[in-house]
């Protein structure tokens, strides 16, 4: 049987076999141990990080309103979660949103595929360098590979007007709780965070209510940051209603600012 060669995307490059390094750029950036010459190399890393930000901003600046969909890369095409992701991607695209995912397989692929079911829709994948192979799925119109997680996360937040999380693992939970923290602390303009799959998320929600809220670690109104549904139409409706509310609020703020400017001094 033919041996499968190791492969990794590194920014715009692809390396295979023995050229695949044993660690990722993120790991080397965050490592504190080792020879002191790493200290003198960090300024050069800043230039690479800056380049990733510039590339991401440049590629995504012209996107229409977009929604990010998170979910497991390990979900098979015959899974109900895969079908839910495809239905969600299609419904988002029909509502006029670009669909952003992590660009990988599983639920990410299904949401990108759903967007491709709609003519003229835009399907985006924001990939990440990992120690194991994970190529960009075939249903991405615009794909960007990042070396650093924090740069990629910035792109998810900056260019999305809502997050929808389908069943997933550590990566999905990481993105979910980071989004909730940013909204809770006012670091980003409030946008909806929707969980799809009430059975999957039920245990986590019970723990949040019983343990976090029950011991005073969060406030009652923090629970309002999370919406749960099994219906793609309802998930998109939550996004649309939040968009309309933000637009109305912006309009009112502009009117108030204009009125204040017009008042005689």
C-alpha cells in the first residue's frame, strides 16, 4: 500500500515529508524555554504577524455581511450534523450573508457546501497551520491560511455579524467562549451567538446555569448572550433581527449626533 506523506500548509507554502517541521509557528512563538537567541528573533516574528494581519484585512475587506459557522472537523458526510451544517450554510446564503468557516472538513465543509448551493453566494475558509494535515475543503471560494491562531481569531470577529456553533470539540468551545467573553466585556459590538443542536449543547447549558450562574460566576443577563435552536431558519432569523436592531440603533445615534451638531452654540 502506498505510504501517505506528511503535508502541512505554512502560510502560502506547502511542505511535505521530511520538510514538515516538528512544531508550529504558534508553538515556537509562545515557547519561553530554549537558547537566548529566540529573544532576538521575536522582532522578526512581529513582521510576519503584521503581514498576516495585512493579508487578512486586504482579502476580507470587501466581503458582504458575513456569519461565522464553527463545528467539528471530525463530522462525517453521513452525519445529521453535516446535514444541519449544509442546511444552515444554504439558509445563510439565501439571506444574503457570506459564510465563513475554519475552512477544514466536517461541519466546516458542510456549511461551505451549503453556501455553494446558492448561486452568487460567497463561501470563505480561514485555515490554520496545525501539526497534522488538514487541507482547505473544496467548497471555499476565498481561502486564507494563517500561521497564528490569534490573527485568525481577529478575522473571525472583525468580519462577522454573528457566530453560530454546531456540535464540535475543543476548537469549537474555544471560539464559542472567546466570542461570549468579547461580547460580555464590551470588547466588540454586541452580536448574536447561536448554538445549534439542543441535545448536544444541553449538558453544557445546564452546567452554565447550575454552576456558573448558581455560584455567582456570571450574571443572570449573561445567559441572554446565548441562543439555542435546532432550526436553521430560526438561527438565521436571530442573526437578521440582531442586524436590524444594530442598524436602527446606529441610525438613532447618527440622528442624535446630527441634532446636537445643529444646535446653536
